[in-house]
C-alpha cells in the first residue's frame, strides 16, 4: 500500500492538487520529503482523521489507497457524518459501494441482481446464530469476520465445536461474522478491473491461484495470466466482472474473486474489493499498467479514454494489456521464528512478503520465483523438503510427503518435487492436492530434466547442448545444474569450453565437483545466454517503450540496445543473427542515449521478511533519486512487486529479476 499511496500522490501533484497524507509508518516512501505536501504521522482512526480534517479543511478525501485500514476508517467517518459536516467529498468509489461490497447481505443482493451467484452464506452476530446457520448450510463451512484484514479470525469448520471456537474469535475483531459454504477444491481466480465515472470499464489482468480454494490469496502462489481456463471461461468471467463492477458503481480500481468448479460450468463470486488491494501492486507490475496512478486520476474526474497510459506512452488507459509472458507470485513465510505457530496455510493470511518472477515458460517462471523467495533454494527441488523434514525431526518416507500434500503449508511446492522423486505420478499428486493437472505436469517436466542431468557428467553435458538449452529455458540456474551433474576425477580441457574476454564468473572445468562457474563457462562457450525482454503488453500493435525488463532463455533477440553488446542483437544457437541499426535501436530502447555521466546498478531489497521490510525499499528509492539527481543512470534489480523502487518512473531501467550471483553478472555484462 506504500506503492499505491505513492502513485496516488504523484497523480495528485501532476494534476496541481495539494496532498495531505495521514500515515504513522515512518519507514514508507510516501511519507518522505518530496512526495506529499504535508504529512501527519498519526494513527488512521476516525478521531485523528477528524482532527486533521478540522485543521486542514480539505476539499476531498481518498480512502481506497490505504487498504482495509483506510477503508474501515472512512466508513466510520461517513457513519458519524464527518464528511457531510465539513463538506469533504469522497473521491473515487462512493462509500455506499464500499459498504455494499463489505456487507455480505447487501453484496449477495447486488450479485443476484446482476444474475450471478455468491457462495451460499449467512451473516451472523452471535455464536448460536452462526451454529444454526452452519447446520442449515451444511458442513464443512468457512467462518470469517466481515471488515477484517487479511482473513483475520477466519477458518474452516468441520463441526459445531469448531464453529463455536472460530466465531468467538471472529467476533472479537468484527461485529459481523459470515458463515460460507465451503468450496474447497474449486479453482480460485481474480480479475483486476478499472472503471471510470463515465462507465467505461476494462479488465487489466486476470490471475489464477496455483492452489485450489481454501487458501487465502495472499498465501497462495498466483499465476498471471490464467493458464488453465478455456477461452470461453475467460470471457464469461470477464463479462461477469464488468457487469458487477458497473452495477456497484466503483470509480477507480477494484478486484473481483471467483471460485470456479473444474468439473462443470459453475462459478461463484467470492468477493469484490472496492479498493486497491495487495494484488493490485502485483497486477500493476505484471502488466505494466499503473493501476494506482490511473485510479487516482479517475478519482479526480478523468476518464479512461482521454487518460494516457504513462507506462506504454502510446495507448490510452482504456487499452487492455495483452501479455506475451507468464508471471508467478510466490509468498514468503517466516513461521520458523515462532515455534508455537501452526505451520498450516489456510484462509487466514500468514505470509510476510512475496516475490514476482517473469519468464516465457511456466517452468522458467516458477523456478526463478522459488529462488527469489529463498536464496538458499536452487529451484523446484526435493532437497528443500528434505531439509524441512530434518528440521521437524521426521523420517523421509512416503507418509509425511502424502500428509504434506494433503495439508497446505509453506513447503508444499517442494513436497511435490519430493513426491515425484519417490515415484508418485501427476495423477496421484493431483488427487491429494487438487492442484490442476496442467501445473503438476509442468512441474513434472522440471523433474524429468533434473533426472536427465543426474545421469550425466560435465563432459556428457558439453556434448549435449540441446539439453543444456532446454534446462535453461525451464528455469534451471547454473548452480542447480552443477549440483545435479556427476563429478569426474579428471577432465580433458576442451577447446569448445574456451570463452572470450569479459566472461565474468567463469572457470574452465578440470575435474572434481562441478561448480556454478564451470556451468557458466560451458553455456557461454555454447552460446546459451539470456535475452533481455521488455514487459510488452501491447500485443505488437504498437512498439513497446517500457523500461520494465526481464531475462529469459526463450527468445531469439534482445528487445533493447545494450551497452555491453555494442548494439548487436545476440542469438541462441540455430537462430539468425540480426544487425540492429541505430535508428531501430533508438526507437526500441526505453531510455535514449543521454549525457548521463555513468551507469550504476542498485540492488533492491528482495522479498519483505521479518527483519527486512519497507524501510529498505525507502533506502533504495532514496538512493535512486539521489543518483539520478546527480546525473547518473540508475539501473534497478529487484523482485518485490510491493515496492516503490519497482515503480515505472523511479529508475532509468528496471530488471524484475533474481538477486543472485548468476543473474546480476548477466545483467552487468549486458549493461
């Protein structure tokens, strides 16, 4: 939400509107000098906000950029008549639309009016009322608190006793409890929707949860765009999203979440967040569409047709992004720091951060993301789950693996790798996890490549460039490949392994254990190098102009001119060489050659975790701004979509990539 607030402030300043921020979080970028005109380090509560309104006498208020905290505060201020008393206009989505989406009964009526269904549910204000509702709906049920943050006080109940325990906890956090019919096992999808006051409405991004229903979206691996929907299903859900959002009267950005039955045409609307949510930052970075910036402009009265997309620079804000790549979000947990915490993942969010990876194949993207979220991890590997079992003091057999597959936890993705290693099939894993077979088959492909690498030594791989190329296309890191290869007592130095000047981090293999620098040396000698691609969401209708970049091995040319390659588009083995003219290069480059004195790489903070959070993003942003002010070109490498440092206008170039030895070396060589 620091990201969304910062973009809103930029939009206000650009429109000549004075901004006043109320936020007690001193580590945020939005409270730094150079952003808002005034900052009040006060709690976001009705009492303190009322005091600021009395003092500042603002013309309007924006309450959809600060998450559930800001939203709940605005609803209370509206109930108390503060906005009406001091003539403050709520900008963007009307308060009544917010109340409709938060109150389950009102929301169910609105959805029914549009001709769609929500999950069977009942709103309750007492324990006995909730128990009776659960009996009528039928067990199992999902119990959750209304107006709650991150699924606080929610959980699944299989009997009356569990309902009573959950409701007592939920009523502490909220005056209203919602008892829902459980849709565990259904697919969960999400659409990010933008609407203006003129009723223009578009879907910016659709995302699919890797895990089935039953896990909070914040704790689920999320893939964008959706991979397992048919074209018919995609457009049916899109049509539903536009219809519901228009009926609710949202002005700005919102998201709508669905549960889709994988065995029929049935689907249910889970909820609509009539505000920027956690996933808005992800969707914005995944598509190159500045959601928060556009939402702020729409709140000020602009419309999607006249508003330009400040990232693409050539389309209006009414242009729906079209992705030629795949994005994965993987959450970061730090549950090991709390010995008494239940490690199970469910409807109550427990993760503390997340990463976003970009690639041209699902395999490439998911492996990059798993390394981003845990630097000690090599990718999709069984060894990571072995370490977890050792930590728990459990023997490594089939039974604990099956138990892990059935009960979601932070290490379930690696337990799938262990299951494949133990000989379990895609179908067996699907029956235990209910994860879509498409995802599981792609993960099994990674396992198959790993098995092929295990049967080889360095000399074998040097003679099999196709396998090395396929491994890199499927996201294998150099250190991951090195770990799988068998060592040799001695190895004859091959002429094909000699690399030219400037090959950083390489070393010729001469026997013994294979290391990362040996694999790097081999792949460079074979011409297996990554290509730099732009986040191009224009479906080739217009030239891409973005400075959002990523590396991939599934390409034939770089999208931009790179200083380290003298304008020549590098190539994979077997693809034609294209000489790029300076004219074409100038058109394609997101940053034209400037008179900046030097180019400096700024390494970002990676995923938020306990001990490293938003304050380090503040450090990155401050560093970038100072470098640019001094005339240097700032190149940022980061993988955290929640940060301001990964915003479209903060740096000269942004690489959404791993903060790893291999990747940083590749970028350094290119730049």
